[in-house]
């Protein structure tokens, strides 16, 4: 993973909490389609027969001159976990306004979009309360790939050691929002 400064990390985390709160997301796996609908972001698809697939293997995002926001994903990628992550990743590009940012490198923007996606699809404060015991369990619960689940599980383990949960009131609100789901699962 590329280096990212602490302020960007915090800004991305706060943005994720804001999105979860505003879209009233309260269960896992996070419904990325619902989030996009709530944010008035259209989702379209293409397949490997399209010319677009030669340039964009998994997906891309586009903002029209009228400020219409659209996420495209390759439906030929026959992997629901991958498609969910691609949509969340492209949502990150849109919300982090990468199309307007001329100061960051391509790799920096990709790292930020990945950070956004994994935090949105697998919020740590919820995972902590779910007492996740393995990367596989995390992957299944959040409907993400085993690779993403392993990465997030390792991050969860580090966060548990540091025990810096619920320091921010926004994180507490997310936990409260997921309370019924956590108690029933």
C-alpha cells in the first residue's frame, strides 16, 4: 500500500462515517447499490465485448458536464465480491473528488479509493462488536474477497491491540446505528 498522510486517512474515515450515517446503513454486508442510489450516483455496466473493457478491466467512474455521477463496472467479472469492491472504490474516487485533484499521483488516488472502499464495506467498529475470529468470517460477513478480508482482519487485530475505538463521537453514532444488527447476529 502506498504511503498516505494521517490527515488523508482521517478525512477518508470521517467521510465513510458520514456516508454510512447519511444513507442510514445499519447492517452487513453494506448495500453499496443502496448507498449509490441514496447519493444519486447511477450505476451502469458493460461487458468484455465492449471497447471500454480494453481500457477498464473492472470499472471506472465518470462525471458528466451536468455533474451527473456514474459508476460503470464490468459485468463480465463474474465475482460479486469484486464488483461490490469496484463500485465502492469508484464511489471513493467520486466522493474524494479525484477528477478535480491535480496534486495527487495516480497511485495516491488509487490508494485513497481502496482505503475508502474497504472502510465502507467493512467498518471496524462494527467488526469489533461482532467478535470476528478469522479473515474468512470477515470476508463472508462483509461479502468481500478473501484478500480484502485478510487485509481488513489484520487491520482489526492491530486496532484491537491499540484499543482506540469510540474515541470519535462519529464512530459512536455508527455503532449505535448498527446496534440492532449487532445484537441480532
